[in-house]
C-alpha cells in the first residue's frame, strides 16, 4: 500500500510511482493512492490502510493453528483503475494492464480507496 500526496515533492511522487508500477507489472498485489490536497503527511490514509490490512489478515490467517499462512489469490481481489478511479469486481477487469490498476482485497477496501482518491 503506497500513498502519495498530491502536493508531495515531485521526486517523491515519481519514485513511489516507479516502484509501484515496476512491481505491479510483475504481479505484486499492491495499491497506490494519490490523496488530493495532501502533501507529505499522514492525511486520511487510515481510512484505506486499516481496512486493507484487516482484509488481508482475514484472508491470510488460517482458521486453525497451522504452520503456514493462506495465500492471497489475485483473482479474488477488486481492481481500481488508476486514471478513472473506477472499481471492478473480482474477475471483471480482464485485459487491463496491471500498471494502470491497483489491487484491493475486498469491496469495502476498494470503496475506501476510491473515496480517498476522489478527495471525499
């Protein structure tokens, strides 16, 4: 999960975007959000980061005591389109380049990402 303030320094925006895009292209289940009217600050990121981590933990933690974590399946996550901020339900964005999208673990997190990115 990456956050970029709209008013953040250009080199920070570029570096974070580059790292995100390189790894997202390679299949990383990552998300990036540009928070409108924010600089290099915490802002309202907790509105997205807390549901994101809760959803990932709920998926990863097994229901019984075992030695390994459950895997996260990319196909079960929601897709956010970075340009339009549109959300796509699991499996509903075939053929869209990963670099143009973010991965979100569930619908509540997807809606929180969309709300933050829209500055609402």
